[in-house]
C-alpha cells in the first residue's frame, strides 16, 4: 500500500506530518512525499523544509493520497491539479487537511460532495460546487477531508481505524500519547474570543 503525501511551496507542516505520523504505521505501508520536483520543499513559515522523495511523474498509482493545506494554495497549478485527477482514478482514499480541500475542489474531485476545510475557507468550497460542513473529519465516499491543521491527526487516526481496525488505531494513538488537554479553549470560532475570530476572518491568509 503506497501513501503519497503531496508537498508544495508554502504548505503547512503539521497538515502533512499529522497524517504521516498516524498513517505511516499501517501494515505494509510505503509512505512517500511527492512534489512537482523531487527535493526540499519549504513550509509556510519559510524556516523548515521537508524532502519530496519523488516527483509527481514518478508516483502514478498511490493507494492513499494526502493533500496538506497552506495559507495560499495555488488553485491554478495545473501540474498539481492534473496529478490529482490522474491518481484519483486508482486511489482507494483521497484525503486532505485544512485548505488542501480547496486543491481537491479545484481539481473537480469534490463537486457535489460534502467536505470540510479550515473554518476561514469553508465559503470558498461553495465556489467549486462543494457542500461545506464544520465537522472535524468528513467522509464522503473515498474522499476524506479534515478541518484546520491539527485535524490531520484525527483524520489519520480515523482512516487508520477503518483500514486496519480500531485496535491498530488505538495503539498508534497510545504510542503518540495523543491525549489533548489544551491550555486554552479557543480552538474553534464558536469558542475563541470574538475579536480574534474577526481578526482572522479579515486576514484569512494567516490560516492553515
């Protein structure tokens, strides 16, 4: 089983690493980071790079695809969009985290489907004929979308459970010691201070 995690300039690291950490332990899994060209790809903070092992052209039939988000994903990058359409034909699962769902939508893969994204990007999904939802992880057929950034961990664990069973997913969660106890209760627009919510609505490029 091959898991392909897409990288592109200005992506958000946790969007890629959360699913990597939770899906890579699947039995028989081969995880590969891919980009337009093999080599280092720089994140949205411009201080960290992950290495793409292979180019898009070298990965044509992955079983699972993970598309991370970023502050401003290029929704007109035909190389990426064409690759997504190509791998969609054979992949068992197509997934995204945060604004990565906008790339899936731009490729035409989510039209008429339910999906989620970062809360500041939900309205953008409508522009592509997608029904947005505020759920943290959304399954619609083989398409699985996660909300903002940290939701990639939940997405990965949920999908791992569907593929390899609850016991496997629970073991991964335990080894990660994924037991969230956040110091603040401001992780969603319904809970955060109103002034913060409005600030990010006015400047959505700070998301992902």
